[in-house]
C-alpha cells in the first residue's frame, strides 16, 4: 500500500479520515425575517389611580389616628386645673405607629391588587397569542 504526505492512499491515516478542503458556500439570497416589536397601546393616565391610592392610604392613616386618639382621650385620667393632660408620650407614640402601620397595610393591599391585575392580564395575553 502506498502512502502520501497525508497518510495512506485510501484516505485512512490510522485515526480518522481527513476532511475535504473547505468550500465557500454561495451567499444566501433569502432575507432573514426580522422580528418586529409588538404593537403597544398608548398608556392611560395614572393620575386617577395615584390619587385614589393617596386617598385610601391617607384615609386609613387619618381614620385610625382619629379613632385611637379619641379613645385615648376618653380613657386618659383627667388632670387637675392648670396641669398638662395625663396622656403619656409613649401612648401617643404607639397611636402614631399604629396609624402609620394601617396606612402601610392599605398601600400593600393596593400594590398586591395591581400586581394581581397585571398577572391576569399577561396570562390572558399569552392565552390569546397561543390560539
């Protein structure tokens, strides 16, 4: 059997056949499709959502503070004439903390409701696109 500089004459070099020389392919004439971005709707104004959220949170804070402060004033011992009221600073601090916590709870509820709305909307869009 004769050998060449690339191995044996039958193309076998003992391990694997050598590849044929690489050829250039002709350029593709078909255009690659370009993905267009989805058509988006014009966003609506969020001013009324924001004002509604501010009113709800402010109402929760104000209502809770009013309720707890009137209850605290009724339960506080009456002070003698010329003396400051008997409400301690720690009680007022607890009332303020409770009122702010109520506002934070309402704000968290609004956030969860908006997130749920967005999730349902995106799930509906996925279902519509798959049909």
